[in-house]
């Protein structure tokens, strides 16, 4: 069972997935910082100095921090937009690669062309 587990862990897909998860976490931190530290203050200035992080409603003894929820939605939209552009670029690159592979087969060597001409001449006689 240990050997099977080692084989499973060392497969390329598992390692690729682990790398993707780590990079996604780092990317999420970058987007969160961009949203909280750059984008939302600018949006707040445009809306008359509103700080979205501090927007909340007190209902009884509970505090509903809907400003943080708005920031989370904006984070999600920025991440989704960035991933959309990455996937779009990857699809375009893959299409370009497929077109390059199927554009034209390589020309046959000159000796093959000569042999085919001789064959065709012999068929005519």
C-alpha cells in the first residue's frame, strides 16, 4: 500500500495540482491586496469617501459587515476576470499551435520526388 501511495503522489497530475493550489493562494493574496489597498479606496473616493470595509448594519447585538462582503465579491470578480484572460490566451495559443501543426506537411525529399516522376513515366509506357 505504501508503494501505491508513493506512485500516486509522484504522478505528474498530483504535483501539478499542488503547484496550482499554491499559486492560486498567492494570486488570491495579490488580488485581495489590490482590491483592498488600491481599488476600493479609489472607488470610495469616487463615491464621496465611502470606506467599504467599514460598512455595516447593527441588528440587535449582531453586526452585519456587508462592506466586507462587497469587497469579497469584487475580489472574486477580479480573479474570475484574470482567469478568463489566462484561459483565453491559452486557448488562442493552443489554436495557433494546432494550426501550425496542420498547415502544411513537409515537402518530400528531392530523391522521393524524382523516384515518383520516374514511376509515373514508367506507368505511361
